[in-house]
C-alpha cells in the first residue's frame, strides 16, 4: 500500500474544460494519476442521496478513495447546548452524505476558543463534544466512517498539533488531519524543513502510536500568514510563504507511511496534488 493523493474539490481547470457535475471528477483526476478526492461540504451538506451515489459509483470505477469535509460551522470548544446539538447534526449529516457516496473519512474543524473562555476550558469542552459526537455517530450506524480532526491555521483557534493529538487520543477510531500549511502558518514558518516534519511525526507516534500515525489524513497547500496565523491559501507557484512538500515526501517515504494527502491549493489543487505525487514517487524509488 502507498500514500494516496488528490484534490479538495474541483480545480479551475476542471470547469474550464467544460465539466460541471462532480460525478465527472473521479475520471478527470484519475487521468492525472491521482487516487483520492475530498468532497467539500464546508458551507453545509447539500448533496442528495442520488447525486452522492453517482459520485461514489464513479469513484469506485476509477479507483478513487473518497473523503468528505464537514461544515465549517462546527465548534467543538462550545459549552452551549444549542451549538452542541448543531455540531452533532452537522456531523451526522456529513456521515449520511459520506455513507451515500462510499467515503470512509470525514474531516472536522475544531473551532475557535472564544472571548469568554480560557484555552483550557475550550479544550475541556472539546473533549466532551468529541465524545458526544462519537456516541451519536455510532448510534446512527455510521461506525465505519472515521472522523479526522484537523490542525488549524489561526492562532486563536483550537488546533495545534498538540491539541489535535490530545483529542485524537480519546478514541482509537479517530485520526488526525495534519494540515502542514496550517501548522506552518500558525507557527509563522515552523514547518519548513525535514527536521520539522520528522519532529512532528515523532510527536504523533508518541501520542497515538505508529499504526494510526502511518495512515493519518492530511491537507496540504501553501498558505499566506500574518501575526494571527493563516490569511489565505496560495498555489505551488508561491515562493514566499510555503511550506514545500518535498521534506514531507522525503520523510513519509523514509518511514513507509501511507497517509491520504488532499491538496487545498487555491484553484490548482489537482495540478499541485499531481506535483506532490511526483515528489513522493521520486523518494519512494530512492534510498532516503
């Protein structure tokens, strides 16, 4: 088994070539040698069962592993009952859509700390909300779908590597979604070298074990950042902010990891995912 690569949603080139239906995306990205696709529900889960089934059928025909990004509205740090209930509904809606299309992973944002609570209180709330979501997911029969909690790019949001790994440790069925661009943005350039990547992987192995670390979910893009962290996603043409994928490719290949890399570049996500795949293949052949 090898690492999987693919885009988050559809590149500008996909629509420029006249495609409109997402069910056409698996064939389009497979022609580029890619093997993964993340369906985007950040603005809400609006995909119907029939459409989801068509996307899933196309993905199976073309050997594309599917994941789904849950709505951005989720805030795990809340202690408000109404928001907690909404969190559960957003996750269950995402699981329904993922189930319909045969996706095996959903990505979930953690949410902001807020002005009225400490970071410690926000983490306490997050632990409770993660447990509640897992119970609701299992009760609804979606136990085959893995929730991937994402590292975040803004400083005032729960989502450091340490915080995500602490939450993922709560249950063996959880996985981290390591967003290297987010981590680089919130640390103002602290995820640039192979040593940085190796230290992160060591931290992951110590926190959640080698087996889960080997198959982690990942987002990757270059991201502009400022004092507060993430500002906006860029493309691989950027030569200022980074991070570069090569150190990640080298370390993943050397350790024999088999993660799923989803590229979130701004409009060139499929093209940049193909560039990531090419780097990874280079180091898979080399003795690094």
